[in-house]
C-alpha cells in the first residue's frame, strides 16, 4: 500500500505541474495538489516503514503448551 501512495504522490505532482502552468501557483487547485502530494508521500513512507517492522509472535498457543 505504501508503494501505491508513492505512485499517487507522483501523479499529484505531475498534475500540480500541469495546473500550475495553466492556472498559476496562487490558485486553490495548485495548493490542493501540493497538499495531496505531501500527504500521499509522507503516508507512503509511514506505510513502508510499518510494513518492514519485525513484530514478535504474540499468539497464546505457546502459553497453553507450557502448562
């Protein structure tokens, strides 16, 4: 899912470039694409880091075998 967010971030960046050429950087749509680019980029980083986390086994089956 993190890679998908990074791809969407790139799409927003391209759309920002195209709309900035057409409407200028002072337009609300340009600001919206800047915010979307930042959001999806940082969300993608967080999801990639969470996906690479090495979590311990927290199941209860090991406790019942010890007794």
